[in-house]
C-alpha cells in the first residue's frame, strides 16, 4: 500500500514455511509421546493458534487432562487413535488415517495409541499460541461407551 503511514514488509512478515525437519521438540512432553512445535508465537508470530506433530508410541497414552478454553483438532496421519472423554472417561471413539478429531474447550479427555506395535502419527492444532494443559485426577470407568458421532449437517 504505497503512500500509507504503515508499510508492511510482506517479504519478512508474510507467509512462512516451516520444514518438517525444523520442528521444535522444546515443548511439553508426555512419556511415550514425542511432540514437536511447527507454528506458535515464538517461531512465526502466530497470535491465535499452535500447530505441531505428535508421535505416540505403541500402547502409550496420556493421563486425563483438558486444554482449558482452547479448541483442539487432531488429524491422524498414521496408526489408530483411541480417544476417551467425559467426567470418568466414560466415552470412547477411534480414528484412523485421514480422520479428524475435534476436542471442545474444557472436555476431560485422554489420547491412546490403540495399536500394540505401530506408532500413531498425528498433526495437532490448538486455538491459541499458548500451551494450556490441565492434568486431572480421574478414576476412569472400566468399560467406556463407544460413541459414533453423527454430523448434524449430513445425518443420512
């Protein structure tokens, strides 16, 4: 915008490409999981989101937790993800390659690699640049209820 009071340097303040071999492992880690940051405020100046990868070892799982007011999306690249959620982790669903998982704010949940021998590889996006994790002391039910989500737009 020539002639404006504020010129934007699109070369340096425009699109950024973060190579897969330049992801940052200096983020919160859980035993049995390897998280790496691609996009956040520190790396690219992102104001409203965090994005990265997580590799979950066979049979590994997180403890029960939630992400406060943040929304999360998990995209499964490889393997089988099992999600448990609810006040006693009483609900469960599985997702495979090409599937998206949406986690609303404050939902108690647990991520599980459902495979005994294959690494679960996912891309993770959260709705804020800050990493919010609230660990919960939950006694999970023994047999959770399997829930098949039905899209309200495409019910048939």
